[in-house]
C-alpha cells in the first residue's frame, strides 16, 4: 500500500478547521444510483454497495406514505415466527417516528450501538439491527462514515496519491457539508495498490481523535454491525437524515410511480413540485391464511403538490399485490456476505425535470425491494501462512435475535427448518479478485461430506487426495476461502465422509 503525500495532510488540517468553525457536529449522507466516477479504481465497491453518495439536493426518497412488507416461504422456513417478530421490531421503530417535519435530531442519542456478550460468544448477528440498517438504506440514507470524504479522481506522483476529494456528508440543520458524525470529527488518508497494471486508490477514513469515543449511525450498519452488536434505536444523525429527506419544506419536481390512480373524477396530476410526504408507514402485505399467498391491498393517500406557489391536494389510490419490501433467505454465492438486497438501478432520476439534466438526482425510490439473508454456515480459510493442505475454521457466524435484556438469545435457523440441499462454495483469491466455484450436495442419507484436495490425480482410490475438512449436510452454505493460492495447480472433490 502507498500513502497520501504530506501536502494532502495539510488539506485535511484545513478541513478540521472548517468543521470546527462551522460548529457542525452531525452529518447524514444520501444514497442514489452510482455516478460514472464512482468506480472500483476510485475505491467504490459496486459488488457490495447498492449505490453511491449523492450531493445535497440530489437525494432519493419515496413519495408515497404507505409501504408494504412481507416474507416469502424461504424466510418463514429458515427464521420462523421469531424472525418475523425481529423484522417487525425494526419496522415498528420506524413507524414510531414522528412526522419528519417534527423530528428534532438533538432528541436522539449519538450512540445506539451496544453489545450482548453472550450473543457475541455464540457468534450471533442480530437480525433486527441488520433489518433496521437495510430499511434506512432503502429510505434514502447512505453511510456517513464511509462517505464523509470521497475520491473523485487521482493520479500517482512520485509514489504518492494526488487526490481530488469531495465531501458527501451534510449537517441536518444547515444542509452544509460536515466532517463530523454524531459529534465525532473525521479525517482521511489515501492508499493505492496496482493490480494488473491498473492503479486502484481508496480513502481510509478514521476518527480525528484516535483515543476518543466514536459513535456510528445506524446507516453505517454495513460496517458497524458485527457479531454480538445490536442497535436499540436511531441515532441523531439517522433521524436528521430522515428529517431532511421527508420534511415538507424539501420540495422537488417529482413523478408518481406507475400504478397510482386518482380517486374520483378529473385527471391525475403526475409530474409536479412536491414536498416530502413527512411520514412513512410500513404495513404488512395481507396474506391468505390457507395458501400463504399474498393478497392485494389498496391504500389511499392525499398527495400535495404546488401550482403557481399554491398547495393543491388530490386523493390517490395504490393497489399492491406483492410487498414493496420482501424478506427472503438463501445460500448466497458470495461466501462472506451477510445479505443481498435490491440495488438502486430502478430508482427514478428526476434531475432533468428539476432543471439540472446532468445531475445525479433528485429522484424517487421504486419498488419492489428484496432483502435476502444468507444462510450462514461454517467457513474455512487458508493462505497468509495457513497451509492450503490444512485450512483453519473461522469463527462461526449465524443469525440471532437478542438485545440488552436478560432474555436468552434466539439463534437461527428455526428448529423446524429441514433441508438436504447443502451448497459448498470455494473462493480462490487471484490478483485481489475472488474466483468462486459452487457445488450443491443433495443427500438424503444424512451423511457428512469431505472436501478433498490434491495437486495431482495420481494413485488409485483416495490416492494423493487429502481431506481438508468435514462439511455438515444441514442446508447452510459451507465455504472455503483460499486467500493466497500458491500451488501451480490444485484439484478439489466432495465425497461422503466415512462417519
């Protein structure tokens, strides 16, 4: 890795002073579809993130006040009724918020992230907290920690990064750029590496005070929620971001999403200047009690828009036959991923209608949205001094529900979960990129399996094959990550274990 030049540290010092003089201690970040400059070489991760940071005034939001949610059969089978209750708890936290125009960020704490050490010892990741983060992301909030500073472009001069850096954090009261998250001042350094002859750079963002406390927002959940960690509510910066996006004084020209109809006579006014809807409510999508199929739901709402500086209202109706937010469970191909979710590619960019056709936004978030939770299983690793012939098992991770009370942690999968299809994923890191291979074991004999390896195919029977580890056939994905392959060639196969 190479580091930032001394000159750039002087730029950081200037940012410190600007932030302190402005007395800005809070910040939120907005999310929207990736812009062309948000590339892997500039430190962005399209394979992990659903979008990039948006400038102030160019954020994305929903322009309907009622959104529905529901669960598919894979979620119900894997998580059961406890998992449904965990998701409902996250939803209820958002439903309990006051209208955005009445939100006072100072009424919310700077820190809501805590640890349950029993759950940490058990390797549990909190389903409720992860759901809360995912919902905030699809309400239009990005990570204020990660996007306080962003690498717009760079060049390498004498082994140092010469970077063009932009800020994407904004104070929820003034709307001005901010370098503080929940009262914590941030700084950055820049690094780069060369892969395949191409220079890749990134910003390393860290607290300016290395010895002080650091309070992350729930919107930072992608990097702050770990094993044993849980949120007990929104932070001041999360509340401030929702206040900015959905308050009635935030007016943009917006189009209604498809399927919206006018109630009564007259013509639907589609494109118009609209304020924020002020209050978002999540409602369960109705389900047939016998078949479990989703039923249609009709929601009516009052739409406010402006014509000649005059507020006008129309009564609109929306029929949903599927949830806006669908919760699911699956064996994800990416071995270390906790979840997958719908990207921002179908979000509606209204920049041209707002007189700035080349801008990133503002825009409207679209449905459907799908959240897929990984069916965690055991992970083995080799490389970095760990032999390819003797991988070690990483600390196990599984989903759970827990909080700060004395209640016993609830682990997943549900006790009733039964399946014989067990995926096995092999990831080989080649030139900083993962090459993934995948098998599925379908075995009704309740056998465990061996993953075998060999550097040649000589010999009869097992011959030169060496067992690496035992794979339990229980429906959870088992993963092997070879971080630094050193063999010129290597073979793998799965066989039933003799026990």
